[in-house]
């Protein structure tokens, strides 16, 4: 069964978050627990969730955990006491926050996992990119780039992960390495940038350039890590194209690196669609209604809802951004959010 995300007939007035009066409804407060505001995906997620939830009648408040697990746990306790209509959680640590999810649901507050899936306990809804699939796309692009650079699929790839407590980066690594296992002449060096800190990524790249001067590709799991990677390449005297660079989330800074010639590929994480999906199902989540599995069209992206052990989950595909398609307004990094407001799924 295919469920289409329908569009309304009125347009937003150009500014993200401005709501046409026809859609003004007061359905209550929703809290978004953002793990950090250090990168453009996280700041963009706040704006996108705010815009889409306002379109369907909810007021969003965001609390930033500054990448501190104990702070996010404390924030969850505080928000549970406020009894909002729902909590949207992007966990700093997916294992440590599971008891907070349980506490919220026991208090009758539905919990939506956004971007960072928690599979160790049940949530009411999860909206994520197809992160293993992002790893597959990245592997396909590495296959293409190594063939272009070395004549065949052989060479050395430095994979700069995010924080190992984040399932987003672990799933990308899983998909990437699973697909790359078919190419025994490719050496993959994997290092985590703890806490998703760009400075940690820069240090990794600097150190590995000394230990492995023949690195062909640096693949970082977020665009802000690639900024630090490029700075380290420049400091080592490299020119654009000497070492290929790619990353995975689609932020504006990555698209600029493509335009500047430093980056060859950015695998987009579909931020707008992930946020739109939360708003699309919010009425059903708040009402405790069943979310039917099947295929859904979310902002033009074919997405699939499945019912997992941890609850209903929508996975939304990403896409490879290159110099050929970098100006496509559909990519969230171009900061052109969809003009047509959504309506809740029935």
C-alpha cells in the first residue's frame, strides 16, 4: 500500500516558520531534544522541525544538550514534568537515553526518535535517513572515484567516523564497509572523531597523512568534519584534487567545498524530509493511533514505514551530490525549504 503525503493549497509566505492563518491551530507543545548545535545539520533540524510542526499546529521548543549525556538526561526529566504532547529526541548516547524514553512513555508522553535511532527500547515513532543505505551510496562513489584516480578499484581510504556512541555513524560504517568488502585491493583506515568535534577530525587527518602519505580519499561522516579535513590537507601542502574528499550529510558548507573543488562527493542526509515525516505523522502519534506500514512519498522521496521491535520507523533515502548536480534546490544544503505546507496523514 502506498500513502501519499498531500500538499495544501496555500503557500508559506517565504520565511521558514511563517504559518498561513488557514493552518493556524493550537494543538499543544512539543519539545525537541537536540544533541548539539555544533554543525549545520543540527541547526537546520531545529528550523525544519519548527517550520513543519507549526504547519500542522504544534508549538516546538528546543533544548540543546551540548553533546553532554548527563545534561540531556536531566533535560528529559524536566520536560517529562511539563507533560508536553510529545518529545522528539536526537540522543547524545542512544544506550544512556533509553531509560529516559521509557520514563516519558510511562508518563503518557509519546517519544519520537529523530535522526538517531534507539533500538534498545520502544519508541512511538522513528524518523531516520537510510543510514546503512548512505554507506552503500558512499561505497559506490568510492568505487567510482578510485577507478577515476587509480584506473581500478584499489587504493587507500581514510574513513573519519563521528562519535562511536551515535548509531548514525555506526550504520554508515556498516553499509560502507559491507559494500567495500568486495574490493580487496582497497585499504580502509577508520578513526572516530570523538563527540563529533571537528578539531578531532582535523587531527586524525593530519596524523594519518604522516603515517599514510598515499591516502587517496578522506571520507568523513559529516560535512563539518570535512571542513577540518580540508584544512589539514591544505596545511600539508595539498591542492584540490590531490586527495579526494567526501562526506555524508549534505550541509551548505559541503556544497561549497564541492563548488571550490576540494570535495568530490557529498552523500545527502535528507533533513527536510526527515522533519516533514515527523510532522506528517504527529497527529497520529499524539492520539496513539496505529501507523500503517507501507510506502510513503515524503517531499517526493519514496520512503518506507516498517514496524520494528522498537516501534514504527520511517527510512528516507539520501542521494549523492557532485559538481554536476550541486545547485539542485531539492538538496537541503541549498537552504531552499519546500514552499507548499504539508497536511497530516489520515
